[in-house]
C-alpha cells in the first residue's frame, strides 16, 4: 500500500505544464513537493496565495506565510498575495485548471463528501463548496478505507455532500480509479496490491477491463 507521500507523488503526474492548481487540505498539500522541475505550475490557495512552492525545511518556516490549512509554505519567485474575494473570483470564474481535494467519501457517480461528520465539531467547510462547483477537473486524494477498515469508495455517500457528480479521478493507497458514467473504473493498482485486494476494500462495484497495471511512482 502507498504512503500519503506516494499518493501525492502519483497525483503529481496528473499536473501538466502551465496549469493553475488548487490544493486542498491534507494529502493534496503534499503534491507541491513532487512536481517535476521541467514544468511550470502555479499553485493557488483560497486564502489568497498564488505561486506556492514546496513545504519549508525545518527551521526555515515563516509563520506569516500559510496555506488554507494554516500550514507554513514557501512562495516561488513571482508569487503573490491577495484577499479572499479576489481568490474566490479566480475559482468561480474557472481560472483553476485542476483541483486536488481530500475526501471522507466518494460515490460511484462522482459525488464527494469532505466537510462534515454529523455530531462532530468541524472547523468549517472552507472553500470546498466553491471549488467543487466551479472546477472542471477534480482529483481526490484519500485513503481507501477508514480507521475501522470500512470502504470510503461507495455506491452512495452517507455523509453530507460537498458536491454532486464532480469528481473525475480518485487516487488512494490501493488504486487509481476513474469516475465514469457507469461507475468506478480501475485504472491502476498500487505495487504489491492485487485486484482482489482492491475489490475486497471497495463497497462500490468496479469496472475492470483486462490486466490492471501497477502504478509507476518514481
């Protein structure tokens, strides 16, 4: 099974030259650490940052430079800061090419639940509602099962929805899944993980066509 860093590294292969990319809280923030040096990418954070770089090394953090998850970040040359209104103007006008989010649940029709667990305190929904309503390309980085070993890849979400029919692809510690009009299609499996392992860990039905290749991480 993949580590969170390896999930982020696999997703970094989905980032293309010239993209403007929004990174959600959690595993998605790690993607900035793995973007190839030969492409130019602008990472945007809804708290008002454009041009985020990798996380700072220990001892080099600046508490005034943070992402939407309140983590300290670095800024690449040419990076800029602006208010939230301007930031959400970028998002709502579809200036962001790719959004990478974490999730508690994803359904086979592309629904996503990532902001609230009933009965538990939450910090708030953040910018997720705007991101899923505006982005045309959404990739979810998440763990395949919860701490109880229950699938988070579902036929239907059980938690309050963040967005409806918006997710295009999911990358977990076990697999890469594409959301199609017929459900989840298994594209890749983690090294050492079998198709049977993935089926067992998935509540939703999977579309499996031919031999499923292993993910290429490095």
